[in-house]
C-alpha cells in the first residue's frame, strides 16, 4: 500500500486502482501534503 501514496500524481496510477483504492490514495496524498512533518518519515519508509 505504501507505493500508492508515495507515487506522484504525475504518473496518475488511478487506472490501476479500484474505486476504493483511488479514494484511499487521494486521502493519503492530502494527508502527506498537509502534514509536512511526515516528509522525513515518508523518506525513511522509502529506504
């Protein structure tokens, strides 16, 4: 699931996701954008 919200909007992965996954990814993207404090945490997950 981590790949979904780490994938940039530019790649538009929506065609690979189900309706529920699309909603989930949109919520995740909003949370990531709103909570800049999590940037370092997300980078840690990538590694």
